[in-house]
C-alpha cells in the first residue's frame, strides 16, 4: 500500500533533483546562448542573405543551437523570401529546442551521456542539411509537397520583400501588462540569486563525487544540515520556477516571437526571458520525474521494466509522433525518458529529428500550409533514421 510519506518523498526528491541536476546547468547555457543571439543577430541576417547556396547548412546550424531562438528567427526570413523552404526544413530537423538543454545538462552531470548527446546533435545536423538540400533540389514546397513528382495543392508563398528593414523587425514585442508580466520582470533577479546558489552546490556535488555528480542526498528537512539546506534550495528553486512558468502563460512553448524580439533588443530582457525559459524546462523536467516515479510506485514496476517498452520500431514511431506536437514541453518529457534509460537511442534520435520546438508557432501564423507540411517533411526522415539506427544496433 502506498503511503503519504512515500508520495511526499517522491515530490520533494523530484523538485530537488530537477533543480540541482538540470535547472542550474540549463540556466547558465540559456543565458550564454541568449546573449550570443542578442550580440550577433544583426550580422547574422546580413550573412544568411548573402549565402544562398549555404542556407540549409546555416539553417541547420541555427537549429542546432540549444533552445528555440535560433530556429524562430528563421521563420520571418522565410516569409520575406530570404531563405528557401529546404532551409526551413533543415532548421526544424536540426533543432532539439529546449530539450537540448536537458540532454546537455545530463552530460554535464553524468559523463555517460556525453557520447549520445554529441551523436544525436551530429545526426540531427547531418540529416537536416541533407534533407534540406533534397527538399530544394526536388522542388518541394508547401504548395508542391511531393515536389516534381506530385501536383500543386495550394498557393505559393508570396515573399514580403522589404529591403529597408531587417526580418528581425518582423518579430513582435511583449506587451508590458498583466500580473504575469510583473511577476517575471520583478522576480527574475531573486530567481537568478537562488539559481546561483544552487549552481555552486551542484558544482560542489560534481567535484565531491568525482567524474559524475551524485544527487542521492539524504532526504532531510532540517535546513541546519548540509543535505537539508541543499534540499530546501532545490525546493525553493523549483517553486520559483513553477511560479515563473505559470506567469508566462505558455503551457507547451516558452519561446515566442515576442520573447525573442525582446531578447534581441535588450540585455535586461535577455536575462528576464533566460530565467523564464529555464523555468519552463524545470517545470517539464519535474513533471517527467513525477510521471516516471509515480508510474513505478503505483504500478509496482522498475525502470528496467519500463525500458522494455522503449525499444524497437514501435518506440521509434511513438517518439517521432511525439515530435509532431508543437512546443517543447512534451519533447522535454521524451528526452528526460532517455536520460532515465527508458527509451532507446534510435527513439531519441527519431524524436530529435521530428520535433520542431517552438519554431512551428510563428510559422503557423505566417503560413499554415508550410507549418503543416513541415511537420510531415521532418517526421519522414525521423522514422527512417530511427529505424536504420535500430536495425544497425546503434546504442549508447
């Protein structure tokens, strides 16, 4: 019989570990990549316009950057007619969205995840570039989804050419109103302070335990002990992250055109939305932890039992199908399942290739047909590559 004490321990441990094992590392990476986007955005637009033949490669590189910002800024460029549809497909295939931070954070804490983390990014990039060029060479577009081999089914995109402004100017900005806006913009510094303290203890745990971090702390609620203090830092950090998550009012996606637009125009907004993005990841990682732990508790099964269902063709198809869902929330759960050894590497690769992160939303606004066919044109290679990796017996 499941006791209330067992339930409480699962909740507290999940909150603590989500913050110490994921959030603190994700925060540093999100801030770094957000700052790079803020510092280089203008030069990037000029560069990609001048390199027509390299656009699928550049698009895949933008998608490869952790988070959704790199992929999102490509969408107004497609609407302007600056990049090809193959470039959009390459970008969406290569992006792992915010789930990339989960995988990178796992690699920081546990060296056994370094190889699969690198491998899945390399595979996503290669498939993105190759499939992007294939799409362009076959003349595949949203109006000709089968390229030269099929009929025209809709209207072509009418480029919104305007040489006097940057495509980044198409990105909207946040409206400074509402309780959620006030919470984000007044509470982000406190969140960063708690995260900085958590980061220090996470690094110390990494050093104390050697090569791989050990988060199996004694679960004590006495803040006067080291384990108890760390536990309370984890609880506080996750609680603040949940508050920021609900304040942003985006349940499945954290990055929007408005948040990217803000980040590209202000360093303060970069820090605000870096906190918001990290809080989003924290919330979904915590949900994943709770789902896995409660499933094992109430079903009386082990992680080994659950992993039996995460292998094979069925797992590859399911992982690729999850990638069809817009937004990063469900994808974070899928990637977390891999870090818990519950799905295979081929299934991980299939999800990574299929998912489009938050970039599908701005594409949906600008061109519904393009967003619909983009999900199809990224899912096909996802299933193919996943099955090939499974047949070849690739695993880590």
